[in-house]
């Protein structure tokens, strides 16, 4: 979550001739589609791979390319919005996103699909930073907090709904509908935005205060973020630094980062204001958002994976595990919106971190006999905790930010959420892979012919298969295979326990950061840089 992406004072406010809540719903709907597409394709990757005759490893680039292009356009969105006007820029982004979604649905091969996903990410990445500034113009100061709570639902709930919707569409229709579903929603949103929002003539074509675009800064920031996203997303599949591709990506990322710092620090109007991250208030919020993004995306991706692999859930049911948490999050957004006017952000963030940590701790007790509602309850706890962090971050991170720098703040907070998600997914992927290998090797050490426990289990399982009508030799072989499968399943459970321990520690890391935040003025308008 971020506050107004584009400074409300830098452009004339659009004239609103309709109920501002209609604008809030339409803008949130468009942003919901964009964030939804970060996760909707995750559970559809096996279907995409099968339908296009490629490996799942190749198909996973469908997710990677979207994240990379999304991160790249984020840094230029504030400049383009000031130059074109927020309404015009938002409509252009929404139009590109909608058209490219349709093209993704009809892509004839993987290369075409990846190209269209890049276009989709470029269109979608520009919408979220601009959306809140539209809300800031549409609502009077006293009601902006409630408007941002509506917008927060889109940002937090969309990644949860994505796997559910993507699983159902893939199971019952086809993976193409994961993208085609954006067409009617996008067309509806474009028509409404064009109709309900009017931008004064003098705002159209308005130039930024500094009309020179920082091409070098943009190239360095985009290269750094893009290479980082590629490295994090592809590292495990390509065996990290054993892969020349990952080594090259890491080198490009490091060089861009080293060059970016002095260049941006010397610029009068930098593409990204790095000094902002060095401040105590904003820097702490930036790190908390990194951790929150990591937990949000990691749990959204790996909880469905757990129930599919080890509990035999279909893609639809794996997605439904997340649905109750999405409902809780929607309700909590409005509750926290009211609490934020009475309680200091630092205390709400601490409460949210503790609730999420408790959820992760409960998941460290995962085992094979658990039912649907154990998993769903865990996600519901996360649904309580996330709003307790997201809305207070919006309040705290913009406290003390000059009016002309809210666009910079928005870009950094959104980058923190996206990059944190990639970091979280990468960390959990590595924990699962390496710890499963570790646990399996330790369990195999106990499965030896000389072990009395092994022999006792082997005899019992053999007798079971004999009772099913199998010959003794065949039953004996089936028993050995069954024991091997149980070793793999137990190793998988133990590795997920380790992953949830790591996520719990990430959640707890937000507490000392929150304690460093200063008190902010409560009960006033939502902070938009004024």
C-alpha cells in the first residue's frame, strides 16, 4: 500500500461530477485486476506448459516476465502521469493492460505469450501508483482514509483471489481464461473512468516541474530491479551461481546498483530519491513493507502448493484454501481504517506482525491428517494481520514527506512490496528445496534392513497388501514403495515446517522496525503529502 502516488498539488484536481465512491470502486477494480495477474497464472502453469508443449520451467517465465516489466515501468510512472495527466495516463495503462490480456489469451506459442505478458506488465505497473492520487482528488480530506481502505482491499485481496480464480478457470474452462477474463472487466473500467472523471484542459499535456526525463537514472533503476527480479525468480530453477545466466544477471544487477547510487544522489530531480530510504521513518516503513510483501506473496504461492502436493487438493480447492482469508481481509480493511484514526501506526503494525507470526507458528505443526479448515484458519489469521500493517504503513511512511515527493515515496513503497514478494518466494523456494533434501537424507538413514522398526513396518504393510489380494512378492515390493513414499512425504512436511519458521521470523522482524517509528498526528486527513 502507498499513499497518493502523484502529488495532489502538482496538478489541478479533476472535476468530479458523480459520487466519489463510484470512482473509488472503479479505480480499485482496475488495480485489483493488475495485482490479481501477479498470482492468477501460478496454478495455471502446468496447464500452460501442457497446452503449449513446453516444460513447466519454461512456462514459469509467464510469471517472471510480468513481474520484471511491472517493476521497470513503476519508476517512470510518476513522470508520465504528470506529463500526460493522471486520467489520461491511467486510461492508457488500463487500455494496454486490457488489450495485452486478450492477446495473452489467444497467444499461439510461448514466445508470443511472453511478449504479451511483458506488455501486460508495462500497462499494469503504471496503474497502481497513480490510482491513489485519483482517489485523493475525488474525496475530501476527512474521507480519504476510508477511500484508501477500499483501495487496500484490491492490493491485499487480489493476490489471495488469484490462485482460487486461476485454479477454477484452469480446471473447468482453460488456462486462456485466466487472461481473457480481464477483457470485459477492463472495458467496463475504461468506459466508467472515461465517463466519471474529468480533467481540466490545462492539466492535459501538463509538463512536470522538471521537464527533463532522467533517462540514465531510469535505465539504471530499471536494470537493477529487472535483473534482481530475474535472479530471484529464476535462481533456484537454474541452480543459482552454478548457472552462467544467473551469474550474468547478478553481475548486471550489482553494476546497475553501484552506478545508480551516485547518479541518483547527485540528481536534483532523481528518478528514485534514495535519500528518502535513509531516513528513519520512511526507511523503517520501506523495510516493513519488504517483509510484508515477502509474507503475502510467499504464503499465497506455497500454501496452495502444499495442499496440492501433499494433501491431493485440486487447483480449485487449493485456491479455495485462501478464500476465507480474503473475506477476513476485506472486513479488516474497514476495521483498521477506523482504528488508524485512534491508534498510532507503530502499535497497529506490531499487532499485525504478532498475528501473522502466530499464524506461521501454527503452520509449523503441519502433518498429513490436517483438514481444509486448519489451512483456511491459518490464512484467516494472516487476513487479520495484513491490514493491521498495510494501512498504518500508509499513514507512517508519508509522515514528514514534502508535498513534491509523494510520487517518489509511492514508487519506493510499491517497489518494496513487489521486490519483497519476489524475495519471499525465493527464500521459501530455497528453504523447501534444501531442507527437503536434508530431511530426506536423515530419514533414509533410519530406513535400513537392520532397523527393527523398519522390519516391523515392512511386515505390517506387506500383510496389508496381501490382504488386498496381492501375491506375497508383489505385496512385499508394494510395501517397500509405500515406505519410500512416506519418507518423501514426511521430508516434505518437515521442509514446510522450516519454511513457516522462517516466515514467522520475517514477521517478527517488523516489530523492532515498528518501534523506531515516531508518533504521527491522528484523526486528520489521510496523508497525501500536504
